[in-house]
C-alpha cells in the first residue's frame, strides 16, 4: 500500500442520524406570515452569507425557528452535493488561536480537518474545524460535536485517537473579522484511514487480522468504560504507518503472506455518535465522566447504513431493548468483511440508503470467500458470526473478537471456525435460533390461532365421515373445501382493514408463494388419491412430506425453528403411511399444534412490543 499524508478523524458523508428535517409549519389563514417568510427566504437564498442569516433571525424573531429549520436542511443538501467552492468564510485563518494550520487533510459534512502545529505545548496535531459557527449549528450537530470530544477524552488507549482540546475560538481571535469557530484538536496520525488504505481491494488475511485486533482492543476499552461507538467503519479507523507493531502474538506467516508485524497500527476515531451505557464512564485518572449527550433514545436510527447492525436500523433489538455492545461487535464484523472482500457487507443496488437498510434487516451477507477465494476460512467464520442478525448469537463483546484475531495470528483454531464438529454444531445452532421479520409477523398471531381451529375441525370431520363410510365427495372433498373457505375467511377478516388480502412486500411474498403452492399441491394429491384408490395413510404420508418441504423452505426466511418443524413432518411420513385411517387425526393434530405454537409465539411478541411502546410513551409524557 502507498503511504498517504497524515490524517485525523473526519465526518464521513454516509454517516447520518436519519432524523427528518422538520418542515416549516404555518397556521391556517396566516397569509401575511407566509408572505413574509417567502420574502425573507428569497432574500437569504440570494445572499447566503452567514452574517445575513443572523441579522434576519434578529429582525424576524417570530420566523427565526422556521428559518433555522429550513437552512439546516438546505445546508445539508448543499454539503451532500459537494464541498462549497470559493467561500472564503469557510476557510479559517492560518493562525487559529493556539494553532497554526498547515494544510487541509479532509473535509466532510460537518467540518474540515487540518494538519496543524499547536504552539503551547508545541506539538503536531490535527484540528477539526466546524464549518458553521456555534450559533448556526443544529442541536444534533452541536450534540454530536460535544459527544465526540467528551467520549474521546474519557478514553485513553494506544489504539484510540487522543483528543487534546475541544472548544470555541472567539470572533477575531484568529484574524480581524473572523467569526466564532467550534473546533476539536486531536492526535495527528501519520497515515490514511483504513478505507483509503484498502482502496477497495482485499487485504492479506494476516494483515487484516492484525488491524482488526487493534480496533477490537480499542472498542473493548471503550465498552469497559461505558462508551458505545455506534459508527464503526473503515473510514473511522486511522492507520499510523510510522508506528512499530509489537512482535509478540503474531506467529509465523504463511509462505505467500506478509508478516503481520508489518501491518500498520490502527487507531479508532470519530466518536461523534458515541453513547454512554451501563456504569458511569471514567477517564484516565479515575474521575467520572458523562459522555451521553442525550441525542438518541430507543427507536432513533444512527450510524452508516452499509455498516449498521440490524438493531440500529430499527432503533432497538428484537426484544425492544436499546442498541448495545452487540451493535459494535457487528461493526467489527463489517470492517473485517470489508478487509476480506474490498466491499461492504450490503451494497447500494441503486435503491439508495433505504434499500441498503432493507438488506441489512432481511438478507444474509455473501460469504467472503465467494467474493475473494483467498480469504481465510477462519476469518470468514469470525466475520459471519459478528454479522448475525440476532445480537445474542454474536460474540459477547469486542474482547472476544480480539482474542479470535490473536488465535488466528498465532496459528491456533478460532472458536467460530467452520471445521470440526464444534464449528458445525455452532452453525447449526445459529441457523435454528435465527428469527427474522418478527415486527412484521407479530400481527399474524391471532390469524394463526384461528387457522389452527379451522384445520382441527376439518380433520375431525374427515376422520369421522370416513369412519362412517361416506364416499370421497362427502368424507374428503367437502370438508377440504370448507377448510379452504374457512382459511380464506380468516385471512379476509384479518387483512381487509389493513394492507389488503394479497401480499404487499418482499417479506410476505415468499410466505404466500410457499403456502399457495402447498395448498394447490395438496388439493391435487387428494384428487390423485381418489383416482388411484390410495388409502388415507399413504395420502397423508405424502402430505406430511409436502408440509415438511414447505416449512424447510421457510426456515431461513422466518424462524430457524421451522427447520425442526420440517424434520418432524419428514419423520412422521412413514408412520402416517402405516396407520391407515388414523393418519387423518394424527396429521391434523400435528398441524394444529404447529399453528397454535406459532400463533401463541407471535401473539406474545406483539404483546411485548405494545407494552414496550406504551412504556416508551409514558416515559416521554405522551
């Protein structure tokens, strides 16, 4: 890799708190206010100078909140389109308070990062200067800036970028006529960020493992002091190309791999989305430090879509609990995935950030070795374990990820490796405990309970009609038709006031495809049995195989336990074929039990979600 100029933490463009810009609201009939607002906006759009905005806020105090809201969104769109050109007010003077700015290193949505020299004490550093003045920052931007300084100051670790100072440079402190500027002074790292270093290409496995071990150590240190990063990604990892790596713990490289001791030293940066959790954080001297800005709460989405954990994408985990340590473990896995493949786990396929978030929630990442056959199987296993949808099935903390990296570097087997009985058992357990789309399927609980009643009644009627000696029409065809009508009636009653009867999204379509296909095949089987003269045992034995195949298909889409349900139906096929007419109630009992189990489960999930929502509303005074 070609060494790059020194860098420091910067605001990466994809990072977002996904908070909608508050629209301008006017009271009905307030025509005069609306006209004044339009006139002021037209004037300020022609003259975008920040001083003109401040003067307008003072002249029109009743419009100030709406004007600030409008320009907050306006400026964000402008920054997303590209950095401003030719605006002298965006460039601070060479002498910036106690710092001399040398050259620009990077710029993002919130500010510009400069290589600088601190005058007292004299030392090289990096200075992040916010583009807007303190009085022009949105509440979210100001909270993020303060959080970054407070969170970083609470942490002291060789793999975390040190923050020296955070504050506001008064007007005219740097040069006559200059405006107040918020800034953050931090350690200058002699190298690029990890994203630029990798440059879209996979890294050698041992180098990737050494870098991730550094990052995991840093994240573990932050967690031990009650700080979540919540925005781990290659752009927020800086590489010190001048630092020497310890020679211990890295084993011997393979014949075709570079020695991991030559890997650059990684340092985690940009704690702007950090949040305190658990016990009070402490600084290096043992003093308590509060780093939670209060800028987020359960249900708010923060992070970068391609590297965001599923629970971050919805604002809470599947139990309704606020995002925790497992989200940073996911971020470590996303970084490792990037280092192994040269790309994020979930890419933009032309449908924008929301499409990426849908894949984060619904799709499984491609195995890294399918994108890069040279990726180590052990590291692939670690990455995929970190990226599991269920937070409880990932590693218990960043320290465990760091330990896995050191095992790999020392030539020892990693715990998540796919080889051997232990690794296979771990994968099987992960598949069986996976649960997807709970917030979607939780509304189906009552319908599934009603389905259970319909199915049970139909099979009881078929059994007794067959025992009474009725023919095919009365004993099978009429009860089966009534069962279908009953299922359709339940479905209609459950959905006619919602999204309509037919499937509406990618979550429901596979369910409908599987079960509509099953019902068609089941009906054809009944007709074939009648024409061929099969007895009930053979017919329901084949039906059990069909039901098993349907549940097996849904195991990876809805709930991993569906694999066990499929196994039960597969196992019952031969016994059902052997018991003759008693296969009817046995098959009906199996279906009834399964529908009751699923229905009760999703009713319980729905009740929990409602209770959590009610509790959140009470805590917010709603």
